[in-house]
C-alpha cells in the first residue's frame, strides 16, 4: 500500500473527505507496520500502537503545514464555500454588503488557519484573533489551543460593554462554542465571533482581570506608589514597555479619582506618553506600523475618560482625530482595528 502526502498548498481538487480517507489509510498502514507509514508518524508519535484516527488526522494536518486538524478543516470548509459561491461581476452588479462581509470572514478564517504555515517559528505563539506574535503583545492569554492578546481583549471588552441584547437564543449561531470555555452562544449573554475563534463575555471579563492583575488594587496609595516608581523609571530612559505600563497605571488610577481636574491630569499624562511612543516609532520610519497595542491602550483610555464625563482639549481632539485616521489607513486589514476606531469616533460625534 503506497502512502504519499498531499502536496503542500492544498490544491482545489483536494477535499476534506480526501484528507479523512487519507488519515484512515495512514492508520491502516501503521497497523500493518508498513515502514513508510511508520516513518511518517515518527516525528509526531513515538509509539505506533498509540495511533488513533484522531492522531492520524493530526499527522496529515501537520504534513500540510497546519498546526492542527481543526485548522486544516476550517481552511478547507472556508475555501470550499468561497469556491462554491463566486462573486458576480462587481462592476456590473455589486454584491450586497452582507455577502461581502461573509466572504471577508471566510478569507479571515483561511488566513487564521494558515498562520502557522506562513509563520513557521513554532516557538512563537500568536493571537488567534489578530495573528500578532507574542513579542508584540503586552500580554498573551492562553486557552486550549487558542490565544488572545491584550489588544483584542480590550476590543472584545468594548463590544461586550456596548451590547444591550441578552445573547443569541436561536438559529444556527446559537450552537457556536466559545474557544476558551466551550460554552454555547445560547448559554451566555454576549458572544464575540471571529472568523476562526470565538469568545464569550464571561471569558472576556476573566481575560480583563488577568491583564489588569498587578495593576488594580483596593488601596489607592499602593497604586500611587507604583505610578511614582513608573514615572522615575521613564524619566531615567526606560523602554517602551515601561512607558506602556505606566500609562496603564495612570489610566487605571484615573477611573477612581473623584476630582475632574485630577482625572484630566492623569489622562493627559498617559495620553502624552502613548502618543509620544507612536510618534517616536513613526520618526524612525515614516511608513512604520507601530503595534496596534499602543493605540488600543490610548483609544481605550480615551473612551474611559469621555464616558466618565471628561472633555478633550482642542489639541487632544486634533491628535486623536489624526491618530484615528492614521489607524484606519495603516491598519485597514488588521482585525479589530475598525471596531476600535469606530467606537471612539461614535463618542467624539
């Protein structure tokens, strides 16, 4: 029995059923102790007797460059749906917005499935929602085979906060599962659906707590001490991460201040720090795309400030507007960027 892997790239002629049959064939060949089959599973499983159909499917997926069978399956399902529903001539008959949104979601799902193929460094983890590598994220929270960065947590948190419904109760979407806790959409209040992975409002809230761990405190004096140490570190030339952490502390403290003047001062300090980091990165290379994380902190803090009754100065309004326009332009293909900017634009009016 000859067993050969499908060529990488998954040509359109290869279907999900083909891969399932291929995994069954591999399992049978290993059971028959065929040398070629045993050699193929060796990089993944030492004990041939432990091979199951599920593990054989994983071998097939890995040979094709996918990190898991679930990713390979998601890619093929999205690709087949796109091939089965081609767009009409856009010039003569523009498709409706919902059809374009659906195709964009399918393309995002395919890109998510391919991320480990396009970025083969297996030692680096990536956010499952925006594909950002862990070294570009302030914090990366892990689930079972899924990750979410702090910037995407804040985007999802804003979506949850703005949701006034009581969750999905019927239809096909009701059966969708949270990629972190596996709860169904019908079991939770809000369900944020990405093209490849999903997260419920309960897991979003837990992620927010994890991110803020070490910055929130019931004693304002402790937080003030942390801010003062952060200020000293920044004044002595601390790196970008220290500036971002100080900004987080300032924005966190801002929410517990009773004085509008003090809140304005804390917000202004954090705003200047974050805007300065973005400006420094831009000055090194006018075409650079500073990490969306920095902008997410700045925009999120601005939303908090405005919702608490704060008002931007004319200079801050100008700078925010410029950053919003720049973000929309430079991060037009970045998942979540549009949600991030549109939420703040809605408050600015």
